[in-house]
C-alpha cells in the first residue's frame, strides 16, 4: 500500500462527483453566454461608432473577458479534481503529499493543497 494513501468512501465521493459535474455543466453554459454577450465577438458590435458606444463596448468586453478567465480557471480546477478522484489521489496535497484537512475540502472541494502548502504559495506570490 502507498504511503499517505487514503480513500474516501464511495458514498462521499459519488455526490461530490455529481456536484462537480453539475458545476462544470453550469460553467460551460456561463462561458457560452459570456461569449455571446461580448461585443468584440464577431457580429455583436453595434454599427454606431460614437465615443459612448465604443466605451460601453470596451467596458462590456473587459467585463466579459475577466469573467471568462474566472470561469476557465474554475473549469480547470474542477477537471483536475475529477481526475484526482478518478486516480484515487483526492484529498492528498499535490505539493507535500499529506492529507488535506476534511474541513478544508468541505469548504473548497477543489483544493489541491493542505493549508501549510497553500500559505507557502501565498507568501511566494
């Protein structure tokens, strides 16, 4: 048996996987909606070339871009978590290999690091 190998019971992981897949589906839909709302996407720009119109389009584009970036990062985090569950590595810190506190996982199910490693990363950035 591997060192630090833990396995969560399937009755805990199954609802988590279902929840994460549901969140993933919602985020994909949100990303589509943000693309449709972005005025810089082909066909969404107004014919009016006034300064007010340009400013409004730029602001909306910046907002949509920032939100798309956040959604993309969330999708990546969910996909990584689903992979770790499938590989039997869920709940293990990717940096030090120690078990991530279950309270931390309850609050943030996509957490990859234990609190010690998360603090170290925060200090570095």
